[in-house]
């Protein structure tokens, strides 16, 4: 008995074998997969049904809103106002009780439908609209119109569509779908420029199989057209989605028995952008490497799996790179190909073989192969689009240039002959012109112009270009400055923007007006190669003082109590901005004032010169020194002639001091 009980306990505690366990897991897996598949199918079916119901409800809502407007437009079709549909816009006029007319408009813009009244700000009615057409041909006589609407929505990666035709009458507000007939036609296709497509049509519900196709919108080119059932896409077509309306030839009460919108998507490249960055080495020097990125943009570039006629998809992302150089060796080009993360981009690398000489250029050009019809920018026989035909030259480039023809080392000064920089590389530039145009008497000519910068930041107009006289030796050479007279046209108390440019003339070629032919810059020369942007600041004088312990002060309040003794070199001129220094040093003047009964009263004129010498001999109190410059020279105007006489100039006194800002005023406290 005891032995039997032990055997029983042993048998009842026995587990599953490995084979049994594997079989059990396999069975559970099959059951799980089956149940999971059923759940997925059920979920997808539910989602599809819900989405289609939502699309139907949205379409019905739009139609009901339009119906309300149509009903209000007139109660008597014989006297109704004209309801019109053209270019994607439905216009519904309404006669108000006061006898005025309100105009309602409903417009399809892209895939969005907008409502507006009498030009008010458009309000969004619905989104995801892929078709919107209205037949108003019988409205004036019968009060009936037929509205065809199509909507699209993406759900879980799938595209859901709803299309229906609605009958609206202004007599009794009836809105109903038209079940009498239906048109069968390809309604979701993709085409490329130069393509031709023949539609196949049939009609269910009636014997008459006749269907008329009309291109009603979306195209940008008049060369895109429909003839019969054949649609031709022009090479210059830039539309993204074309709208075609199919109507039965059979009618009822003057209206088609059925209408259906057809959507045609266009695949094309519209633009390519190119940029470059230094990734290795020193810019413009041998072995430097630059990464060049080309980025495409266009319509419907990826394969559309829900489109039946896209089985012959040709990848439109092909980009070709070509490198050219002028004045330097052509660099090494290494193509990396398309970016796996960003399919619209392609990357190339160039490596410089030598230091780029002055006035040399390298150009990396990127071409959109799809637009050329074949690969490698049209040089290959391999098609890069469905037709193998070009539709546009779409290209852009990254320029690498060593065009630094000038060096600016100092600030500009009014009326100064002193050079603040120079143009460089003229020998290389002349040689380039000789290589291109042959020998000639090539001479550099400099020009300048300026405009005022107002206190509020606004800017005045530019003056005409000045200088530039090839017969005046001062305008030749390489130095950069502002000629005395034009520099003296600028007011001392204002700042100015100044531009200086260089041109190269050939004195062997005289134009009909007597001027010499300008050979450089050329049309494609970058502005940075010949134009300098500089600033002429307002005239400012700053001072320093060893005795008082300050430097570069335009105004100062002394914290040290001074005495009535004589001060030699109390302070001295430190820096001069935007004015010839010798003029400031020779003509600087000082006025000593003391505050008497709350009013500043002149004590004396101090000795002139770059160093201020002062004696406070009027007793204790508050003193100040004001600074001005005498006999400043001003040019009254530029006559357009290369030379000026002394009569063009006048002398004036420039007050550096400014009561409002304290500039040019130095304050002191004096005790006995």
C-alpha cells in the first residue's frame, strides 16, 4: 500500500517532456498568429470603415453649407441671380431684403476649401479636398446644379478616398446624390513632363457610354491639354496635381447623368540648391577639401504604390557633379553619391591640387539628371525619367574664389590724400584680361560714393559715383582713399556709408561718348572682388591726461580738486576719427567757462594746439573747457567734373562740444 502511494505521487508530479513543451509552444504560436491576424484585419477594416464614414460626413457637411447659400440666392429660378463656377471658385450672389447684393465665394486652394463673403478674410471649410467641380449650366432655367466633390485622408499609412456627385435645387433645398449612372476611369495616376496618357472610360447604369474629359485646373502651361481621351503633359508644366472632370454625354434636365473628378499627379524636379563647406586643411590652399551638398526639390518624387501606372517608376534623385576652374588647376572630384538619410541630397568632395592664385575660381556645378532625361546631365544614354526626354535645365553651383583684390588697413578721413589700403593682384588681373581679350593698355580706375546714416538709423540716397577719371593720374594706381573734395562734402557731425570700387579700362578702345571701354568687372564677377564697403564716422576727438589719469576721453568730469595754479598739458589730443590729424592738431581751440549764478560764463580763450594749457584764476568754483576746431574746409557740392578749384570750398568752425551729450566738454572743480 505504501509502495503504491509512492508510485502515485511520482506519477502525478511528473512534468512535460521537451518534445511536448516544443509542440505546445508551436500550437500556441499558431493560435496567437491566427488571432493576431484576425485582430489586425478587424482593426484595419474598422479603421477603414470609420475613415470612410468620416469622409462622407465631411463631404455632406460641405454640401449642406453650399446648399444653404444656393437656396438663399433665389426662390424663383426664373429670376435667379447668376451662380457661376470657374477656375475652382463657386460664386453665389444673394439679394438681401434691402436690395443689395452679397457675394459668397467658395474656392479650392490646393487641397483646402475656403469660404469668403464680399471679400472678407477666407475661412477654412474643409481639408483634404482632391476634387471640387460644379455644373451650373442649368441653374438659371431650372434652379438645379450638380456638385462633384472628392476627399482624401491618410490613415495608418493607407490613403482613403470618397467621391460623390450631389444634386442641389434652389426651389426646395433638396440635396441628394445622383445614383442614375457612374463613370469608370483611372482616377489616380502620376505623369511626368513630356508624357502622354490615354484614359479608358466606361459608364455603368445607362446604355450611352459617351464620356467627355475636361482639364479644369491645376496646370500652369497651356501646352498641357486634353484631346478626346488623351492627356498630354507639357515639358514646362509646373503644376503638382491636375484636375480633370469626366462627364457623361447623356444628360437629364440638361445636366450630365454622372460626373467624376480625375486626379493626375505630376512628378518633376523644380529646383536644386548647392552649398559647400571646408572640411579639411586651410581654405584656398593645396590639399584643402570641401564638401559640396546638392539638394533637390520637386513634386511626387517617391514611388506611389497606390498608383497603378507607376510600376515603371524611374528614380528621379540622380545628381551629377562637374568641376571647372579658371586660373588654377582643376581639383580632384570625389563623389559620395546620394545621402542614405536624406534621399533628395547628394554629396561630393573636391581636393585642391595647389594654392589658389589670386583672381582664380573653381566652380562645382550640380545637375538634376531627371530634368535632363538621361543620366550625367544628359551625356549618358541611360534614361533618368520615364520618357528619356529633357524638360528643363535645372542646375546650381558652388563657387570657390580667390578674388581678394584689396586690403583695407585704416579708417577713412575727410579730405585726406593718405591711403588707407590698396588694391592687390592687379598684375594677375591684367594677365587674365590679356589671355581673354588680347593685349591692351589696361589701367585701373577707382570710384567712390557715399550716403548719410541718420540718427534714427535710416539712410539717405547714394551719391553718384565720383572719381573714375582715367586722365587724372590720382585716380590710377592701387591706393585706396577718398579724394579731398568729395571727402569734404560730408558733414562733420554725421556718419556715412562709403563704397569704393575698382574698374579696369582699356585705353586703346574709346566708346562713342569719348570714354574708355571698361573691361573688368565682368557680368559674373563677384561684387566682393571689386567693391569695398567702409564707414566714415562722424568727426570725433578724444583726449588723454597724465596729470588726471585718463585716456581716450571725448568728455570728462574731474574727480580731483584742482587749484588756481597754471596747468601745462592739462590734457592733450589722443585720437582723431574721420578727420585729417594735422588739421585737428593745428586748428584745435579751447574755451574756458565758469559757472556763475547757475549760468556758464566765458572766462577766456585758451592757447590753441593739441595740448591744453589752462589757469583757473577766477576763484573757487565749477569750471569747464569746451573744444572746437577752426577753419575746417567744406566742399559745397560735386559738379561732376574731375577737378575742383578753391572756389568750391568754404571755411567753417566745427564745434566738437555738445551740451546734450557732454561730448567735447571737460568739467573741473577748483579750490584756492
